[in-house]
C-alpha cells in the first residue's frame, strides 16, 4: 500500500510565484531577453542597473502582468556565483580534454535525458503555439546571427498507443520524426537548452521545458509518470 497523501484544509489559494534566472555575460542580457520573448514570455519591465546590467521581469501569460505569480526574473549572474563557478571549473578541469570523471558522467546523463538536471517547465494550452515557437527556435539556431548554434532542442512524444494523438503527431512539423518518449501518455514535451543562461551544477546552461497536454485525459505526462 502506498503512503497516504496528506490533505490540508483549504486556508487559501496558492500558486507558483516566480523564478529568478541569470544570464552569464553582461553584454548578453538583451539577447537573453530576446530569447525569452521568442519563447512567448511577456516582458513587463526592463530596468537598467547602475552596473550596466539589465534586470528584466517577464510573465508567462499577459494575465499575470499585475500579479505576484507567473513571473520570470532575468538578471546578470552575480559576481560571487560567477567566481565560484570559475573556481569549480578550474578544480575539475571543466572545458578541457581532461575533465573530472564526475563531470563527464553528468554530461553523459544530461545528454540522455533533458530532465536529469534542474529545469523549469511551462504549460501551453495550444500545441500549435508550441510547434510555432519551436519552429522559430529551429530556424534561429540555424540562421540567427546571434543565436545560431546556441540552442539545443530536444523533443519527447508521449508513450504511444493513442491512435488519435499518434496520428496528430505523425503529421506534426516538430514531432513527426521524433522517436524519444516522455515518462507518460497524452502529452508532448519540447526542451530548449541555452548557454546564454546559467543554472545547475556547472552553471554552463539552462534547460527550459515546454509542455502540451491533450485535453480530456486524466492520465497524462504531467499527472502520472510512467516508464516504458
Ligand atoms: Fe520536466
């Protein structure tokens, strides 16, 4: 028997509030902000700080503009974090041809599964929106002078078995050729990793996830995790 889930009396509504993200280089703040705009986040403030860095506030949806939730802050990686990362990289020979074995092991696992490390997920109600956003990213990664080669794009289809969904995805410009699978049914995932942003154990990049859940299914990728 599984552990009983605790239920609490409804004392008030809660929601996920905000996440603070960091771009790595002072001069790349505007480019990082442009990327978030391409991802569909809505810029509500661009504050230029005395240091020369931009502090941005984005919301995941225009409805969050006046609210305290659904917010993404974007600012320059603080000096002390940058210095610690540089010390870690030096000690573990990160970026050399003799990286520490634990670094190589982490890279191998991250290459297999974009969800292995820290990441942030955004839910899109429209699959067409998700496909359009990632078609734009694919194009930018090939041809945008500033973003070319700086995006790593990975996609997961749901576990197969739903004929309607399988047919829709077979016809998708993004998912038609995808052979990877999510840990569940009735939804898709799209991942963009960029070295414009810093996160995770090595601070080298950040992974952003975008999901769509097909309507009408209680069992989907974000409600019930399953292994193939
Ligand atoms: Fe995830």
